[in-house]
């Protein structure tokens, strides 16, 4: 009898130990996921904003001796972009502490994002929305906006695109965002091969955003033939 009681007590103690270990692993996974999310947010807001502002300021440096008035216009755009980057950073930090539903629908938010991006690049950016619009989870709508922002930034910064097409399609059970460009393209089979390049980190972040919402991201590209990035999320 005593041996049986001891065995039961030992089994209970071991079970509690396993439960504690599992909880610790879950907590560690949550912390790691949060760190990854914060790194992604920093990349998609601050880094992209600073890169864009730097490009504008570089253009200013080459224009000052010739067209001072036009240069001042570029300086104002750079200041506006830096302000927008700060707003994005503050919003990301706020969302960490107090997530809330998005005030505007996805189509409107995406259209405004595209308009802002178009004002800061020489490339022509067009957008179209098809299907009956639906609301997604606030975090997933934000993820689609960030995917669009990153894809457009890649097309301009890395691919030298002159035309970019942003499409948002609502189907019965899914929503699909596609960003296509006429840039130089690249080897899509190597799109996730991380080598410290900002471009590849951005692609990895887009994949993570889509996966976190139960969706997937497809990269279609061939050197010299442009690139199309497609994010599909369930509704």
C-alpha cells in the first residue's frame, strides 16, 4: 500500500514538473514571437521611412545648385515622410499595449497608403479593388497594409520599377492582395535565402505576416521580367 502511494505521489510530482516545463516553453515561445513581431514592425515602419527619406534627401543634394525652389519641395516631402514614420512607430508601440479595431476599412486604408507611397516615388502606382469588400481582423488588415508597403518599397528601391499595380480582391472565403511591377526581377527560388540584405529580410517578414493570419504569400519573379507578390488570407 505504501509503495503504491509513493508511486502515485511520484507520478503526480513528475506530471506537475512536465506541466511546468510545458508552460515555460509556451511562455518562451510567446516572448520569442513578440520579439519577432517587434523586429518586423521596426523594419516595416522606421527603417522603410528612413530609407525613403534618405533617398529624397539624396535627390535634393544633387539638385540644390540648379533648382533651389524644387529642392525645397523635396525637403518638405522628406520632412513629411519622417513625420509619418514617427507616427507609424508610435502606432506600432501603442498597438503592443492597447490593440484596437481599425477605424477605416481595408480598401480605404490601402488606397491612402498607395497614394502616400505614390507621392514619394517617381514610379506610377495604380490600385484597383474587386469583389464585395469584407472586414478582417484588425491585425490582419494591418498586416496586408504592411505587405503592400514593403512590396512597393522593394519594387522602387531594389527593382527600379517604373509601373506598379496594386490589386485587392475579395472572394467568398478569402482576400487576395497582389503587387506587381515591371522592375528587373530576381530569382524567386532564392527569395528567402537570408544573407543580411534588407530586401530578403523584408520578404521574410511578409511571409511571416501572411502565415500569422492563416494565409500564405507567393513570390513570382524572373530576372528581367518584373515581380508579383501575392498575399492570400482567409476571411
